[in-house]
């Protein structure tokens, strides 16, 4: 072995041990406690999950309240960082946020990159169209353009059920909705609760309708980093406690209850584990 190759092997061994070192050390629970702040990745343009309140200019919503509750249980402050469907997984993996609570479906394929909490919200995919458009299902979208968001499950699922449509993927759902208003797409597709939020927060909600049956299941999980099980356990425990002590229902009703513009009956139960 010449001198150069032994130096190369040494550098490689050092790099490997450093990366193993970081992988083994990943303990977000301890990190968050010692820095005194939970950095949460949330949406900033998805009503009513994560969006900017017009009056206070603060980020608010269902996901925001869930994160605030977790921070409270940790005894730390919260810092909210906006993420999009496309940036949330890279931002979490790169350590820019401690967790990602952002209308994110737990998919087995996403499990290759990050880990997820237990399911904390249950939904499915539908279509939002202009009232009277004649579109009643994805079957009516052959040869038509459909708007969705980059990095979402929605942009992929629609092509599975309707390969003959063209998907235009935008930065976020408000942009897809704008394209619908401008007649550039015939429908917006994503989780029904996001469509309820778009319709319910529009100036003229009566102009839009959510149509068709669910054509994909969308169970939401809170994203955490791979191999960070102390933290994932803490997040799961927090969700279970919230469900059992009624905090979850309070947050749910605040954003999605019958007195809101985004009413969606709670029809599923969280999978809770006994003590
Ligand atoms: N829940 C779906 C997903 O995780 C669609 C909503 C979103 O883009 O956040 O991709």
C-alpha cells in the first residue's frame, strides 16, 4: 500500500466514524430541552392547519396548536418555521427543524428518509371545482388540467387514478386555487380538509364545490428524524395524552368543529397505547 492510499483509507475511516457518531448521537429530545426551544416546521398557507392570521400576522392553525402543546409538555418555547410540501422532508433531515407537523401523509416510501409519529389526523383526497362545472369525479378529468402542490402525495395519486389528465404542480395550494379561478386548471386536488380550507376562506365560497369520493387515504403523521426514537416516543406520548385528556378534541373543534367555516366531523379514533 502506498502512502497516498493509506492516507485515503484513514480519511475514509475518519469520515465513516464521524457519520456513525452523529447517527448514534441523534437525540432531539435532549437537544430541544437543552436549547430550550422546539423548532417546528409548519405550513404557512394551508387553512386551517398552518397559515398567517390576518390580524395578528402570526402563524396559527391546527398543526401549530398541536406543536405548541408538545412544546408545553417539553417545558420549552416554540419557534415556528414555514415549510412547503417540497421542502419539509429535506429541512427535517438537515436539522433545520426538530419536527414537521404540516399536513404530511405518512407514506411507507417517506419512511425511507424520515420517521413518523402515530396517525394524528385522518383524511383522503378529493377534487375542488367550480360549481356547475360538470366535473363530478376524477373520471371526468381525462384530457383536462389539474392543479396541485409540488412534493405532495396529491400530485402523484391523481395520475394513478386518471393517467389522462395533466397535473400542474404549484408551490402551494393557494396558487393552485388561483389557477382554478383563472381557468388555467379545471380542478384542484389534494386532501379534502385542505380543499375545505380553500373553499371556506374564499370571498365567495358558494362558487366552489368539493366533489367525488375519496380516491386515496391520507393519514397524517408528525415527521421526526430517522433513528431518533426517544423524541418520537415523546411525540407519540404527547399525542396520546392530548387525545385521552380532551386537549386534542378542543384543538380539533377550534379549527374544524361545527362552529367553524371548515367543519369536518371527527369520524376516526387515534390509536392509543395503554400506560
Ligand atoms: N397530505 C398530502 C401530503 O402529505 C397532501 C398535503 C400536502 O401537500 O401537505 O403530501
